[in-house]
C-alpha cells in the first residue's frame, strides 16, 4: 500500500480503501434498435357491411351475429387470379379472389350467403377499379343496344320487410304454407357453394332451385318425398315459393335505372356480376 493511501484514509483500520475489483462496471452504451424490416408492407383494409347482418348463420360460424367483414384491397396478386385462364374456365376465379382478400381466414367463401358474397364482390370492385362500371344494355322500347355506366356506390342492401305468412325457425330456416297445395314448405337460404352447384347444371333451373332450398315438406325430410312433393306443386305455389324466398333473402339491391341513348326510355336493369365485372372497360 502506498503512503498516499495511508494519508487519504488515515490510520483507521476499519476503513478499507476500494480495490480495483470493487469498482462498478462501466455502463455500456445504449444499444440501437434494429430498424423495421423494409419488406413489411401493409395492404389497406376496409370493413364491409353484410346484408345479412350475421343473423342467418348458425352458432359457431365465424359470421354468426357479425354485421361486417374485413377485406384487403386487391393487389396484383388478385388481378392474376382474376385473369387466370384455368380458374376462369373452372368458374372459380371470383371465389379464389375473394378468399384471398378476406382477412379472417376462418371464413370460407363457399359458406357465405349469396347476398353477403355479392356485397364483398361490389366492395372489392369499387376499391380496385372504382365505382364506375360500364355495361351493355338492350332498350325494351326501341330494342337498341347501348353502353351505359352505372355507379356501384349507389347500390345498397335490400330493405327486408316482414312476410306475415313466413315463420323463422330456431335454426334460421323459414316455413311457409302454400295456398293451393296446402304444403308446409321449410326452406333455407343458399350459400355461395349452392350457387356454384346450380351454375354447374344449366337445365331445370326452377326445380334445381326448389330442391336446393327445401329442407322439409310437411315436416318430412326424406329427399325422395321432398322431390315428389315439389314435382307435384301447382305453378301458382311454385311462383309463391320463389317470391317468398326472394323476399326474405338478404342481398344487395342490384337494380338501377338506365336511360337509352337512342330514344331516352328509362328502364330498370340488374347489374351483372361476372368476371368482366372487374375490368373498367368493355
């Protein structure tokens, strides 16, 4: 020990001079936070109101009681899906595109009610290519074919009115008693998967629709009994059943008034939804 140490601490034996080992360790310089990855790109999303408001999905379905759904804006990836010749030939391009932009992957396009699927198609078209949609129409008065542009942003959900003759069951099916046959028909709402099954077979459109929507006839669920009962329905009952189904099905109101460029006649047309729907020009 040096003399200077003795002077600094005196001759008090209880005072121990600090050793080199007892010195506190140097404080390390602050670490720099790693920069965020330059490859983390965020695609904008939107919340889309569902015509069904989630009221007609069974308990356990991810959309049961949910009135909106989150979708991403389309990118080049989705455009490639829409232009895929293979997917277009199979008729599944639109479904594949929708599945790609739905954020919640528990939701499957095939399980969507048709009206909810239509709402997603319209919203994705607006965000991708704008609300202006040019279609070709035929004037009912002068029979001239002309191009017209509709504003997709003006399309709204159907206003559903209560149908007094229809009862809703606890499993979200509907029961109506037809006036002429007096059959009690229980029917359900169709999904996107059902719609694909119908489009795959071009024949027997009315019977195909009735067989798909009918759950029971006079509380009988046997499919042979149901088919024979439907085949025996008078045409007035068939018409009432289809109108009742259309009245209770939540959907987007696709009707728009258009004006003929030749004669000025104003008529109503339904906006078509197909693969061409996603291209801004004819």
